């Protein structure tokens, strides 16, 4: 009897093993395309080898050819980001029944699903829904809900997740059906960043809590593999409620098998994340979960290779490898793939219309306008934006109760190299200024706002901005790095209308998240208005954009509650109006702020090698060396 039972058990085991299968599945991700469908720089009006979905498509085709089974996803921030995006949203808006050019291209690639990024909301919900309706693949978002005012009738604004049945072939050639769960998320900060478009219409909830709610539900409904697509970055440290960059927490949610992330325009796996917790760069995992973030603008393709087997019954991930594939060799400055010619054919008409739009003249400048040194010295590319913002609000408040207040302007360098590459600077030659140059000066479709603040609040605003600089030790090394690479240049607001000095020997008063971290520290010195120390009780109108006015960047006291000019006009439209009113522009920075020298220390920073051609205009800056990769090391001269 015992021998019979043993023989039966062995036969059952053999039968079970005979049904076991191994499936190799490749997951591909694009993210943060920002309407760079072609490898074309509309601001410089020339083709480029460094970005563009037309190039990424060549990588997609190659990656698919190498695998029996593959899935392709996009992670949002697709519809906004360059003049082509503005054209179809604002200049020549999509007509009923017209397909958005992004989907003219992407519909040919057979994407399995897409996620919605924060910049998708920049043009408003009606345009977003009109555009998404032309995609021939589904979209997901789980943490944005319709605003039902009281929270009693909860309804998603979009499809929260999908269960996709996909045919896969195992290593022996047998077919299987795999149920793949796909869930997407967007930063809850959209409610601040696009308040005018979203308030009263939708609400956004916490990414991690949303995942904890819906991932088990997806499993219960039969998902055998769950892919999370957060339009969210990966940061160190504790994650509070409604965290913008929540990938670290998402990797701890049970049931998630792979993470395709984005938003931060960074590259994972890469050495930049070597010191992050729970990371295995060799395998490309976070807390054991295969994860990938393929840069921005199509400069990389994200690839996750999974090995699945069903030896124990349900399909399980038994091995994985995540990697990113570049379209451009940065070290040798060589393209690695050709652009797919189909893209130019598919959107040739829209591309031609965009070129006609961006080449339209609005003014003329007697001097070049560039942003190579905007992070270390007052700068003409930021100055022209501030001048335009002040002119706009001065007109807007005429005849109102706010006319009596002095007007200040906050503006930041949007194009300042760094994580976007050493070609990512404004560089407008002397001569005609066209629409493309205005879009280069102000790349976002932000709308113009003004907040009413007192002098003390203006000071704290500047203290937060001064977090861009590393603390310099006067008794330390003779050469020290000036710029904090973790501080985004678009948060380095300089404020025109006041004068001030920045003491970088002091620690930063505020942390990157806006929390007061060094109570006694003050980097802002000699803050004055009209030649006198600023009255901290006096009130000022500070012109800015919707992102900053409603809390973007976590600036102290700037949270939407003090907005007094709530214009629907775009900041760059204000720039166009200003330039149009000055047919011959003779622009220079007014040098209202400076970094105080540190005796015995050379303050050094990186900028583009191309900046060296303008050094004769900057006696306070000298080049130390050309790094040979498009960047050069510079230092401030005392």
C-alpha cells in the first residue's frame, strides 16, 4: 500500500513538472517625451541627435525583435513641453475628430497602455480628454477622482487600473494567457500646480495609499503580474502624505512586480542612485522590485526583462534585469540609432506649422541673450522675463486697490544644463527675436499670478531660493563647488525690484522640502528697496507664475492664499507683449543681486563649454578647464 501511494505521489509530481513552464517577458517604457516626437530642437531651430521619440522608436523595434514576448507603456508628460505641443493646444487647436500628433505617432507603435503625467493637465481637462480620446490604447490613473464636494460619492476621473489578457509563448513554444495588471499614478501636487484648471473639478490622493488599496483588488480579480506606472520620482528619506516622489514607498507595497517610473527626468538604474536605500544597480531593483526610469524626451528606452514560471501553480517572477538603452553616446558625442522616418511623414504638416509659428519675429535685440551663467550672476535671460512680468501687472492693477503697492518680479532660469544636458541653455544671438526665442526664454505654459507679501516674506522667499548653493567653508579647501546639484534651477528665483547679497558661507536656511532647518542662518544680506533697508512690514506685489503662487517648490508662505492677481494669461504671452512693445531691445541685467566673495576660496561651478564665447562680457567669471563632454569648469573671480 505504501509503495502504491509513493508511486502515485511521484507520478503526480512528474505530471505537475511536465506542465511547468518558463516565460521570458520584456517590458518597455517611454516617459516624459514632452512632445519631442521628432529629433528637432524648436528653440534652436535645428535637428538633434540627443533626443526625440523618432530615435527611441528605433530602440523599441530592436528591443522587440530580441524577445518573444514584450509589452510597451508610456508614462506621461507627453502632451506638453515644446512649441509643437503649444501649437495643437493653443495656436491651431485640435478640431473635433482630429488625432493629436502624439497619437498619430504612438498609435502606430501598439502601446499596451499609457499613464497620465502632471503636465498633461497644463492645458485643462477638456483638451486632455479630447486628446486622450484619439489614442488607440488605454490610459490609467488611480489617484485622481472627480470632486464630488463631500467625498460621499467617490468616482475616478480616469480608469484606475487595467487587467490585460496577453498571449505569451514559453521557452518550449507553448502559448499561455497572462493576465497583466497595470495601475498608474500622478503627483498629488497637480492640485497646486494646475489649480486654475483642476480646482472644483477633481481631487488627487496619496500615491502609496492608493496603491495599497488597489493592488490587492487587482490580485483578487486575477492579475498574475502587476506593473505600477507612477509618474513620480525616487527620493531618499521619509515620505509624508501626498509625497510627490513616491517610488521608494511604492516598492514596499506587496503585490507590485515591476515599477516604470519617471517625472524626475533622471535615469535608473544609474550611478546617480548608488547611495539610495534598497537599490541593486546591477539588477536594476528597488527593494527587490525591478524598476526603470528612462530619462526624458526619448533619450533612453527603459527595459525590464522578467523570467516567469508557474512551477508552483500561479505565475511568479523568479528573475529580473532592468536597464536603460540610450539613443546617444554622450562620452563620444555620437548618435547610436537613426531616426525612424515614419514620424516625419506622420506629423509633417504639424511640424511645418510649428516651424512657421516659431519663426515669427516679435522684436530685435542688440545683444545676445543667454542663460549659461544665470545660476551665479544676474542674467539677461531672466531679466527680460522679470521686466515683462512687471509691465504686465502694472497694467493689470491700474485702477484697483493694488495699484498703490510696489511691484517686484520673481523669475528663475529654466534652461540651465545639469540633468537636462550641457546643450540645455538659452542662447539667442543678437538680431531678430522670434516666437521660438520667447518659448526658449519661458518654456512652460504657466499662467501669470501676483501675490501680496510683506518685506519679511520677500526675504524668506529669497532665503529659500538661496538653497541652490552649497555651504562654503572659509577655512576649507581652496577650491569649492558652488552649486547644489539637487536644487532645481527652476526653483532658483531671483527677485527684481530689490537689491541683495548672498552669503554662501552660511548654511541654507530651508531644506529642499521647504522646512526651516537652520533657524539662525541667513544667507540674504543687505536686502534693500529704493536704496534703503527693506521695511519688513511694507507690502509688495510679487509677480510669479501659477506653479510658484500655489505652492510649487515649497516656498515659505507662498501657498495660494495670497494671490491677488489671478490672470489666465500665460507668462510667455506677457513676454511676447513686452518684446512687441520694444521693437529694438537693448537689454542687460541690472545686477540687483550678487554672491559675496569668500576670501581664500575659489567658488567653482559647471556650465556649458559653449559659454566660453561670452566670457568677455563677464569679468567676474573665468574658465578653469574644458571637461571635453560639453561642459566646462568655471569659477567666480573676486
